[in-house]
C-alpha cells in the first residue's frame, strides 16, 4: 500500500503533491514510496553506520568544524538542483529521462549539491549534507533510482593559502585529495584506489575517486574545486572552496561486502539489523555481560557450519582485541 502523505523535515507532503496525472510529472508511486524512508538516519542500517563513521572522521580531524545536515527536503526547485550549481540549460541531466520532475519547476534532487548555494548563503563554510537522491536509471547490482549521497564543502579564506606559496585553486585541490584519501584510509584501511580527471559544471578542476571492488574499478565519489561563480553568487567574495559528493551505497558495499545495491531496501531484519543485543546483565561485582545474536547469511549459498564457525571465530577475535572485553 502506498502512503497518502508523509512528513519530511517537518513539512507534510501529500502523495498528490508529488505523484500527479500531469504531463510534466514523471514520479511513479514506487519512487514516492521511497521518500521519507531516511535510511541514512537509521543508526543500525549500513547507510546510517557509514554516515556516522564519516562524521567521526570529520569531527576528529576538523575539531567539529563541519556543520551536519541530514534532514533537508529532497523536493527541490530546478533552480536549486541545476541553475545554482551552473548546470547548463541543455545538459542531459535536466531531461525527463534522467530526473524525476514533480512539475516543471520542482524535482526530486538528483544530487546533494542542490543544497550548496542555500547553505553558503546561510553563512556555512564547512558542511556535510546527507540525503536520498533520485535518478531515473535502469536497475542492476550497482544502480538503483534512489540512493544516498553525502556532500562535503569547505571554504578557505585567502590567509589559509597565501602562506603556502600556492594559488588558491592548487591549495584547495591538494587539501581536498588529502582529506578524501584520509577518509578512505579511516574507512577501509588499505584499499586500492585511483584518481580520475572528471568534469562537473560546478567544479574546476574536477576528479573522481575509484575503488577496486569485485574485480572492477567502481566510482565512489565526485569532487573538485568549486567554481568561483558559485561562491560569488552566494556571498563568498575572495574565497576558494572544495566540494565532494560521496555515493554512500557504493562505499557501504565495499566496506561491508554487500554484493547488491537493492539489498539496502530490504526489510528483512537479518539484513537491517544483523547484530542484536538480546541480553544485558550486571552482576554484584559490577561486571556487565552482553549477549548478542548475529545473523550470518550469504547471498550465493547456504553457509556450512564450518564457514560460520570461521566467521564467528574472526568476529570474536576482533571483538576481543578492539573492544577490550572478556569473551565467554
Ligand atoms: N554532484 C556530483 C554527482 O552527483 C558529485 C560532486 C559533488 C562533484 C561535489 C563535485 C563536487 O555526481
């Protein structure tokens, strides 16, 4: 059953506001039903776990300087989604074939970059925006028409690069790559990755980071040095900035070894909450025992006892060394 209304960031949205029998509307019920699911706000869900792990990296390395937004409404104007980030009028991403239009002036955001301009205008200079994004796309193991992105944005004032002897753009590009390589190490430890030159209308130079996964290079983020015009249009006159947009599903697939992007939408608790605390007991001496239930599952085959025992052995070993607890 499809809901008739939902609440997003405090705003009530009726189905008929989003799905309409109108030639300028191409939002099907199957997409409307994803609005408001907010997988990135579920702390036990792989997307929520990953969001929190990225927050941890930024909090630790930038002493909590990054403002965090994860509740911005995914219904945005064409101006926010495209014009504000300098997407040309004839760019194919604007087409009805690629983007979900609610009406001729309103879309389901196709990237979290749709929020850059408003946050700059509100005076934010360091921010992370997490949210669901929507693209009309055919479905396979790494593509789904709804996924999650995290946008990062950092503004530098002239003093910050002048001392380095570099121009602002080179300084920001170097800082950006260092930041994202550090993030990749924080999340993955050692992982094979490579930088590719890229094009985005809103950054120059632009790059993509690819990670080697399942015998292929997979694009996990786009980034670059923000076009001056965007900064100038939104109240940042002499600054330079970098921006990135991470695809959270793809990073989570690598991090948690999840073989198919469709699994993120599973309601099966064995997926959405693989580890469950089922008992919590403190004895007279004040020692606390936890009992956890863990679901071990493979997409390919049923696991044998030997395979599960081996997984269990590794989990116990990691828990003991990383959490400094006594195993029972
Ligand atoms: N918005 C781009 C995308 O969705 C990613 C990106 C964000 C690129 C910020 C550069 C800077 O593909």
